[in-house]
C-alpha cells in the first residue's frame, strides 16, 4: 500500500511537467481550461524591463545614418517562369532562398500622387481557415488563389515552417516562398500607409499585412499575438477595409458558412493594430506588372529611403504618444535597419521600460541585432532566454543567443544554440552559416 501511495504521489507530481511537453498543436485540440493549465502564461505579461532611467533626449531628432547608402531598387518586369499554376512542389528539394524580386538599381523615381476610386474589391479569393499556428502559410495560400494558384496550407507550411511547432513565419520568408515556388513575385516592405493599401487594391494587387491582435471571446486569455490579414476591399465613404482572416474567418460570424465579403475593420482600428508591426506588408504581383508597382510605390522601393521615412514617422507619432511602447520599438527597428545601433538600443530600452508584450520577440528581431552590435550581450541573453522559456521554438532567438554566447567566449553553448536554430528551420541561413 505504501509503494502504491508513493507511485500515485509521484505520478501526480510529475504529470504537469510531462503533460507540458505535449506539442502545442496537440494541446490546441483540448478544452480551453486544459490549455490554460498546460500552457500557463509567463510570470509577467511583459518582457523584462531595463534597470535605471533611459535617456531619450537624442531620439526625437533626425536619424544619423551610419549604414552604406543603398541604391534605389526598382522591380524589373521579367517574363513569367514556366511553372504551371497547379504544380505541386516537392518540399524535400525546394529551399526558398531566392531574393524577393528581380531588382535593378535606377535613379530615385519622382513621387507622383496616384488617385484611387472610392471603393474597390478583389474577387475570386479562396478563404482558408488556418490549422494551429498556421496563419502565415494559410494567408499565403489565400493570396495565391487570387492569381489562380491553389496551394493547400499544408503544402505552403512544409516550406515556410521547418518545424510544425515553429511559432512564427516572418514576412521576408513568405515573400521568398512566393518568389521561389511560384511564377509570381513578392516584396516585403515596412512603413506602409492606408493610401498604399487603397492604391494597390484598386490596381488589382492583394496585400498581406502584419499586425498585433488581442484575440476576442474564448481566446482572450491568450493575450497579445502577432497575426496576418489579407486585405481584399475598402470603402472610403464608410472608412472600412474588408479582410480575410485565417483565424476568425471572413465575417463577424466565424464559421465555414460565414459570408465571403470579408471581416469589416475600420481604417482607424486597422492602422492602430498595423503600426504595432511597423506597418509591415507583403505585396504579390505578376512579373509583367513590375513597372506598375514601381509607379505605385515609388520611393518606398528604396530601402534607405523607406527606413528613413519610417524613423521620421515614428518620431512624429511619438510627439503625440510618447508612452506608446510599440512606437519606440518601431523607431528602434528602423534605426537598426539604418545601422544606427546605439540610438536603436536606447529606443528599444524605452520600449521595454514602458512595457512590451511578452510575445514581442516571437516576431520582430531588431532589438536582438541592436543589442548585439553595441555589446549588450547579457541583456540579449536575458531576453532570448525569457522568450524561449517553455516555448523553445524560435530559431531567431536561438541564433542571437548563440551570437551572444560566442561573444562572451562560451563557445560550446553557442554551438548548441546554433544547432538548435538550424534544427528548427533548415532554411535559416544565418544559423547554418554560423561558425
């Protein structure tokens, strides 16, 4: 009886730890109450904050660009490749490493205002409800369907996610998939505007946007997440966009039989959520439409100009909302892209001091790069370890953890982190190429 009692106590003590090792995609099939028990949120709902006061006195001035200026990149129209639209790709032989588009340096284009109609809609898009943690692959499948390319999300996910537990597919990875695996082209841009969405949609181009959401209803307990939406229509008089949402469907009444117009999102709400990801977007188009894209986006196709404009925009918005952590994070991301790492690190410090969602580093990694470049290795390690705790599924966090460990002379640990990053995503070149 004593042995049996000990066995029961031991099983009860070990059960939570063992159950928490169940893959997240399996836990998601369980009742919500069980999910909350098996995958509890971290001790804090924000990332660790910096110690001491952050000096932001120099951050609302013009950016200092220390990176080598880049040429303006223009999307060059090229003949379509001979890939049938119904081709099934063998994921064992295809690796999406092709650049986002065929680019040719040219002088900066002259910005010309381009009007758009009061309403526009993209038709014949096939909606996909995502499988667990699959909004990126599902949204790419939806966007491809507009061009008559029908790929199930299981197929897109095999190439976009090196591991089923991978919690994030970045915009550059999604654009690379389109360029490598279809006859279409795709580009990833930041600092988008609502005007851009309307110009592009009315010109016949689907746009995927990345934004932050707080899930409603029974999912509220999960807290802030990153998400993708496909924008399919707008109406200026009503100030509404319509979006296809892989998680919540195509209307305010989720379900397979919901109407197919799209979920309504006000201009103001969409922009507020969109700016939590520096207004990132992915644009898909046919190669022969390259000149049209040049005309529509103009200066935004120049990386240096895009990031410089993004810095100015964040600084301007911070004048009105200095306590918005996402705006400080956007400023840090854009300064990092320009090579201004010292000021970027301070902007990230201020974002953390105000409070960033604990999932923030699941999706955006400029903070890691800035801290690494200025030698903030211990802070980098703290944030990577916090992000990976109980959810070790982020190749970027493992990679930067490895860089910091190597910089501190902890080479064996660094090698292990690089191996973990490469194991999570066989297409993640930085980890594969790491020493």
